[in-house]
């Protein structure tokens, strides 16, 4: 992670263990203006399997969240490899951040300019903008 900002045209990923919403910063680092850039929902979780080993007491939900984190990490790597983003802002709850960090390829982590440890997947865009500006 470099300078803890949300630069212009940064890809902003707001995620939980069950979905990811993508935004672009159409503003500047000081005046963030997000636009919808799609999202990612879990594919067939049974086919993909979770990342790494899971404790035997892990619930089906825990396993699904781990599998989705793996799918998101693969998606971000593919997008980075295609040059789809130069700067990445990652917004997620603590558990999801902890799940996804070790799965991210160096090509993705080198582009992270900010991480925000918050649950904002169900928040309106202006609340996400406000949280990023305050970080």
C-alpha cells in the first residue's frame, strides 16, 4: 500500500463475504466522486472450493465466504493483468480483508493505494464517498 489515497480513476472495490461492488473515482483524491463500475457475485461456490484449508468447525457460510474471497482475488488479478486499473482502493469488513489479503497477487497488491476496514456494501454511494474522504 502506498500513500493512502483514492486517486482519480482508481478502482474502488467495496466487498463483503458475499458480494463485491466496483466503483471508479471520477473525481480527484480530494474530491471523491464514485460512479458504478459493476460488481461480482459468487459463482457456483461448490465448484470452486475455498481458499486454503478450512477448520473442521467452519460453517457452510464461512466456507462460502472463503471461496468468494478466492474468486474476487482471481478476478482482480485478471483485471490488473489486463491493465484495467492502475490504482485500487479496497473497502471491506475486517474478516473479509483478512481473508482476501493473502490471496491477492503481487500485481494487485502493488496497486493498492488505500484499504478501509469498514462494512459498506449496503451503503449508498455518498456514504462510501464520505468514508473514503475521511480516511
